[in-house]
C-alpha cells in the first residue's frame, strides 16, 4: 500500500504546487476544493498518478466530516494531511459582512481543526518506514502580528500557528510530524479573492512553486515552523521583537 496525502485547496496556488510535490515523492493524492474542473486539471497534469477528487465547500459546517466519510467509503487511509484551503478578506472589520467573515473562520480554522481531529488517529497508526507522516498546516506570516483591515484573517492564521505548535509538543514522543508553513505574500489568486490587490503587500511576492517547495522540504525535515524566503523570515523576526501595537501599525501600513 502507498502513502496517501489529503490536500485541501489543491485547485490552485500553493495547494496545487504542494500536490505536485507530494505526488512526485510517491504519495497517492486525495484532493479537496470547490472547483472540480481545476482538480481534474491537476489529475490530468499528473497523468496516471492515483488522484482521488473530492469536491467540497469547506465553508459549510460539517464539511470535514463529509470529507472524512467519503474517504472511508472509498476504503482509503490518510498518511499526510495538508490543511491548505483558506482565504482572506480585506476591509474594516465592522464593514465586512459578518457572514463572509464567519465563512472564512469556518474554512481557515474550523475545517482545519476538524480534519486534523478526524484524521490524526489513522496518521498516528500509519506504518511507513522512512516516509514522513503528519499534518502540514498552512498558516502565514500574518500569524506573527495583528492585522488591521484583515483582522479576522490575521487572527485565524495566529490560531493555525498556535494550534500547530501545541500539537508538536503533544506528539513529541511519536513519529508524527506537525508543521506550520508561514508564507508571506505569494503570487496566487489570494489577493484577488481578498480584494487586496491595491495593497503594498503585493509588491514583494514569492512564487507558489517556491513556497510549496520550502513547505514540502521543511515538512520532510520535520520542521515545526517553516517561513519561506529570507525577507519573510526577517519580517517574522522583526514582528516578534516589536511591541504588539507597533507590529499592528506596521501591518496596517502594508495594507494601504
Ligand atoms: N498567497 C498569499 O500571499 C498567502 C500568504 C500566506 C498564506 N497563504 C495561505 O495559503 C493558503 C493557500 O492560498 P493561496 O495563496 O494558494 O490562494 P488561492 O490560489 O486563492 O488558493 C486557495 C485554495 O483554497 C481553496 N478554497 C478556498 N475557499 C474554499 C472553500 N470554501 N472550500 C474549499 N476550498 C476552498 C481554493 O479552492 P476553490 O476556490 O476551488 O474552492 C483554492 O484551492 C491559504 O490558506 C492562504 O491563507 C497565502
């Protein structure tokens, strides 16, 4: 039996590139997103590699359980869970529709937490010699400071980082790897979806290929926190040193 990676948000951007890397490393794939046609494109690009497509809107309450049940109906087990699906919304907290922000929390936080809870037992039990198993959560450099004009998004990524680091400690006596990938601005559909294409954030970006490679290599090496690129590493380090109020002002400046 081959190891299997379940990757959410595999229809584009960082998740698409991570899917290619996990497939190349020998993992069968289970890919989740709303855009079934783009998941089909991924399967076509992988030309014969085993890819199971599970179209699912993760903003729907209970979606993680639906995904888990479908995986079990298919008789599959997950070796690596990549919680990548996520999105941001740009604007003042009080002016952004509450329902949209709740959907963001459902995808970025609740689905990620529920999928981890559902699949962790079988990930722990998986027996593969010399092939990594665990959970790769996609956080962001947004996790390191408060983010005015993207308040809920930044807070959701702080949750992902804190949650991941806590699991590292809980699982330290197992061979389960838990990693939080914290990309900075990356050239994907993220800024269009977030309506943040006008901000300074888009001026210094990395490619999704480079971010995914950094995440994949870091996960294989068992790193707990992976920050791709020296500029993002410097920024994350500076955010840790600054008083929180200054870090919030810096994030606000970048959002203009
Ligand atoms: N790009 C950046 O600058 C940046 C920086 C730091 C962190 N990140 C994080 O990286 C991750 C990937 O984002 P990206 O940059 O690759 O953006 P992207 O190109 O917009 O990709 C987002 C992925 O998430 C999926 N997704 C969004 N809402 C979903 C929903 N309701 N149900 C299921 N899937 C959903 C999308 O698929 P469908 O639309 O097909 O459903 C897509 O595959 C996110 O967690 C994001 O927060 C991005």
